[in-house]
C-alpha cells in the first residue's frame, strides 16, 4: 500500500519514530520509504506524489488499521509529534471482546486507526 506525503523526511520520521514502524533499508536511487507492517508481509510505502502520478493526494488516505496495546497513549504521543487525534478514543463491542480505538492523522492528514484488538 502506498501513502503519498508532502515531505518524505517528515513522513519517514513520523511513521518510523512515532508509529514505530520498522523501515527497510532505503534505496538511494528511489526517493521513497518502505516500512514493514508487524506480523504481516505487507509493506507501507510512502513518497512524494509526482505531478503526473495517479492515486490519492497527500492527506486523503484513511482506514488503515494498526494494532496497539495502548491506543490512548499512542494517540497522545502522535499529537506530541505533529500528528493529530481525529476521533477521540471510543470503545466498541465485538462478540465478547471490548475494543478501544482512536483515529489519528500524520502531519499531512492521512488517517490511521489504532485498535486494541483486530
């Protein structure tokens, strides 16, 4: 999956340091960052969108869900590092499991769901 950002280094810092995603070694010939999504073979790729490139513009991605053992604390850390809490924490019930979720946004406004359970 690809997320377009307006500033690659700012996006790299946010997704790596704040969200804690592990970045694969960068390829100096290709200006993009690739992050491993824990527990999956999926990769989150980010780069600055080219003028003739299709896809969603920076700040228009939503619905990507990450598991978090403490969505409230992670949401607060994201706010401290230039991101935003879009939806304050709420709980929902799925069968016998109570799930805590919070929606956050990176500095460009791309939205991610932090969930205590998947």
